[in-house]
């Protein structure tokens, strides 16, 4: 399988911050300025004191946050002070998914890399990743355009997300007052001028257009990074229009091209809704977690509480309503405890009466042959199960070293007990049927499939699991479509 991955690829610089270091850092700044910014968080970073206040605020309250850095001087401060001591790893949904696909057996994976620096390229898998014209950075015309729009940053600035993890129980002195961190979390200072507007490397764009007929699938992500307005007057609507036009040009050349859009945590509900509405019918599949599903309450009407508590009946209803009301072909919901996918089907149905429509969609009795139903459901669950195994193994080991490795290591993992319980809830609520480790039901032209996740008692990482699951599911789904 040949797969394009756009758009957000960056470098994550992960540093564990101790209480003693925070105390020392705070002493370097005026107390009045920092205390005022802790009381009234700026939410953005233009000064070093903004960063320090944001970090102290998050540690004081045990909360997480991500603030954008808008000044080169702050970037230099963070890089000089922390980068050399950090765990440097691949960042960005597109980068993580590209690496997963490469390790899992894709033939060629082509990522969009905004700034192909030596450090950035070194973080990619060495198996199947291909960089179009990797030696040539950005064309002169593109560079001139970037320099006009760059704001405070250079067009060759590496996109680095400085991730500061902190632990529960750490203590620091806030100008004489001892503060104890109430819970583990992280503060992220993001220096990423290009990915914030979904910059497309000209080499990637040229390759995709010229080789569209050879591409099997496209994984796109990073839309949650978009801003409502940019310093140069650019709007996110213009960016969405450009991306959609680009995707349509690829589809025109290859109508078999499968496009999956992966959501993320949007700061703006307005942007999230715009992305969904613009791309819903055009994409072959959409993916999100339970938090992101809850964000679309205005489109499905299922209360947040049941979704955030990962209740199978609530998530099934919300996912079905979102898919059916917008005519989606496929919607994938991945949670820590289980995965659930809603697929549009051409099966002919004999609907059962629905005495209580307000309770949500009711199951149906299908008229297809049993063998055809079993084959279709089996393929859907096989793709989901492969994604689940990949995510479980990655969490447990921090590695993906081919399919044999995934198969062997996943056999050592346990099903989520909560996920298994929710499968039982799903079966009862929707008169579903079991299939292997999973379950399924039919609803008004859609199949809903569900599967518990695999959990590790001592996970090595919790970052990128949704992206890994999505990549694995997408890859296996493409393979099964070709075989069919």
C-alpha cells in the first residue's frame, strides 16, 4: 500500500520538570509580573515570563495546557535551556501515523514535512518512508510567501513542541508560598508557525499530484491546530478551501483513493464544526476519540456525560446519529477502553418497528445471506482488531517492529475489563450479535462494530495511541478492500 500522510509533522521535546527547577526559574523573574499572569493567564507566549507563568499555573492547579509561542527570542530561550536535556521524539499526528504505517508493512509512506531538518528527518522510520526531493527544502517562491507571512519566525524554523511533564506531589516555592502539585499533567509551549496553517511542502504537493494514480490511501490530520485569524489576515476558511481543492485534485486523478481525516482537540468549536461540515461527505472515513465526539453535541444531541464516561450505548447513539445525519461512509471512535466503528452499507433491510424513536436508532433485521453478512462484518472487525493490537503493543513496548512482533506481543496483553463490560451493554442495548472478540448490529443502513482494547499493566507510553490505532486500522482496511 502506498499512503500519503498530511499535514502536521513536528518535533516533540519532552522534559520532566521538577519542583526545584521551577523554584529556581521563578526566582529569575519579578514576583509581581509572574503572580499577575498566574492570576490572569495570557494563554499565549510572547515573553519568557508568559512561559514561566503558564508552567507555574499548570503545576499549581494540576491542569494541562498548550500555549503557542509567537516570539523567536522565547523559542531560543526554550531550546537553549531544555532541548539538549529532553527526550526528542516524533510529534504531530501525521508524523506518528507515518511511522506506524512504515513499521507495519506499508510499501511506501510519503509524509508532508514542513521543515525537513536533519533532526526532523532522523525521527522517521527507516523502512518505507519516502521524502520527495528531501534535499531541496522550500522553493524560492514558497519561501518568499512564507517570509511575508511568518510573523516572528523564520521560514526555516524547526517546528518544536516543548512538552513539560510534571508529577503529582512535586513541591516548589511560589515566592515564599509552598505549592504541592495536585496531579500529574503537562504544559506545552508550541513553536510551530507552519503547521498552525497546515503548510504543504511543495515537494510533497508535486509528488502527490504526479503520482496520485499510484496512491492507495491518504491520512490527513492537524486541523485542530488552525487559528481563527492569522497575523497576515489569513483565515482558517481559506486554508480549508485550499486543502479541499488539493484533495479533490487527487481524487480526480484516482477515484479509488481512500481518504481518512483524523480529528484532534480543537480549541475552537467553530473551527471544529467547519472542518466537519466541509470534509464529512468528501472523506471516506473520519476518526476521533470520545472527547472529540462530545464536542459535536450540536450535531448529534447526545449528552457529554455518557460519552466522556465511555458508555457504549451513548457513544453508539452519538456516532450513529453523526454518521447517518451527515451521510458519512465510515466513522471510527477510539477510546482507552474500546473502539467503535459505524459503516454505511448497501445491504437491504427489513426494519423492525421503532416504538420509542426518542431513544435513538433501533436495530434492524437484514435480508442478506448469512455468509455475506459474516464476510462483511468479519472484515470490519479484522481491521479494527489489527489497529487495537498495534496500539496495545505500542503502549506496552513503545515499539512497532512488524506484524510478527505485533502478533506475538499483543498475545501477552489483556482485554480491557471495562471495555468487555461495555460490549455486553452494547449487545443488550441494540440486540447485537457477537463475532470473535467483538460485536455488531445493523441500524438504518449502517453496521456498527465494537471491540475492547488491549491494555498494558505498565505502559511505556500513552502518547500517540489513537494515531497508532487509526494507522493500523486504515492500513488493514485498505488491504482487505484490495483483496475483495
